[in-house]
């Protein structure tokens, strides 16, 4: 029986199997216990001899059970350690990380350039009234220039701003000169979309107001921006153009040396006296001093989409806003 019991103990490959073998031999109704119970029928001499043998068997089986139990526990521990081991040399799981939109990065880049020139960056509302989007910018309702920018009208008579120039008015209305601001933001136009026109796009506006500001200051600011964005050989070109809120007005282009071509970027000019007058009217209505009449200033507005398209070779403006990750992740950059 000893041989058979030892085999069963050594062959038990789980703690549960071992427990049932132990019960089978050493339990209250087990085989070894049953043998002890037979001792009563023997003579005292036989009982002593037989009793000693059975106790020895019991001790051997208990020791073997304990040993097997230790083995099984050790093996289970090792298996667990092995399965939970961390191999620090394995490559990590690549978690998908977001990134800044390519237009956001251009707007940050432009804002950084002008911040370093002492400009403040301000943002403004996209739902605007006619006064700030048109009237105060020298575009009264009868003015043909109103048709230059097709407009999304809201049911309450407000508009989705057609340009960031609304912030010229909003800022001057509540701040005194001298001032230097830039305005990155979204604008909206009710027009058919094509490769270079979207109904929602971005603009980047600049406004400087003080005493004795001239066209040379405007040119200097645009040239500084050009060099910071397109390298030290960048040059600026101005061509006469018409915007109701500036006089004189000019479109500007920057020489992109690397590509040996001019980049038409936007419009600019000297702030029209009618704009200063309208701002003073708005200030007066708020109980603030008339302070802009007689001041001088320049303003510009450009399209960052165009910069991004040319710089990164993006052929269609609609890619920027179609939320196609195959396009956007190519320009993710660092966070
Ligand atoms: C304006 O919006 C003026 N507010 C700019 C300005 C500011 C002039 C200050 C003078 C002083 P314009 O409509 O040309 O001007 O638009 C400016 C730039 O926005 C354009 O050069 C172009 O780059 C971009 N743009 C205009 N319409 C669209 C469009 N539908 N889709 C994408 N970009 C556009």
C-alpha cells in the first residue's frame, strides 16, 4: 500500500488532486485510518508491532504529502511570476497621440512673431452685428463694398463675421491708443467652395494705432513677418488695392526665396479716418472719451490657409476642414 500511496501522492498534479489523495489514505475514513482501527482485534504483541508499522507508514505518507504540496505551491508561484514578468526591453504600446492642426500651428507661429515685436494677441466673437462687421468699417448698408464679401445672415439680423477686421472696431472701442494687436480667428463667407475658397476659413489680422504711423511702418511689419516665416531673403511687394476701411489700401505679397516666387498673402493699408470717427462714436455711446480722431494707424489681414497650402504643398483648401486624419496626421508636428 505504501508504494501505491506514494505514487498517488507524487502523481497528484494539482493541490486539489493532492488533497483528495490525502483524504483517501489519511482522512477520517481513509485506508491508513481503517488499518489503525483493526489494531483492537490483535494480541498485545502483534498490536505493538503492527501499530508501529502503521504509524511509520502514516508519517511517511504525511511527509510525502507535505513535500508534494510544497512542490506544487512552488511550481504555481513560479508559473505566476513567469506569466507576470515584465520584459522591459519589449517595445511599448504606441498610444495614439493628438496633435495641433496645421492651421493652428501657422496661427501660433504668426502670433509668436508678432508677440516678439510687442503686439498683443486678441481673439473675438464669430457671431457679430452689422455695426462691427460692416458699418464702422466704412461699409454702410448702401455701400457697394458690402457685396464684396458674401455674408451668412442669422435670423436675428446678426452675421457670421466675414473677416477678422471686426476686432479692429471692438478693440479700439474699449482700449486707448497707442496699441498693437494681432487677431487670429475663423471667418465665414457664403460662397461656392473650390480648391482655394472655403465658406469657413481663417484670417490673421493686425492693427497698429498711435501718432505719426506711416506706410513705412506697415511695410516694416510685413517684412519682419516675411523674414521670420520665409527666411532672411524674404522681400515684400505692395500693390494698390481697395478696401473701404483703409486709405490708401494695398495687397501684399512676400518673396518666397526657396521657391523663387511671390506669395499673395492678403490686404492692408492705413486706417481710414471714417473708421476712427465711427470708433469714437461707439466710445461716446459707451460714455468713453473720443480719442481716435487725428490718430494714425495701419491694418492688415491675411489668409493663413494660403501660407499652409503653399508651404506644405496642400493642393486643396477643403482638406484642412474635412477631418480626414490621413491628411491631418501628416502635419501633426510636436505637441
Ligand atoms: C479682407 O477680408 C480684409 N478684411 C483684409 C484687410 C484687413 C484689408 C485689414 C485691409 C486691412 P479679403 O476679402 O481679400 O480681405 O480676404 C483676405 C484674405 O483672406 C485673402 O487674401 C485670402 O487669403 C483669404 N480669403 C478670402 N476669401 C477666402 C475664402 N473663401 N477661402 C479661403 N481664404 C479666403
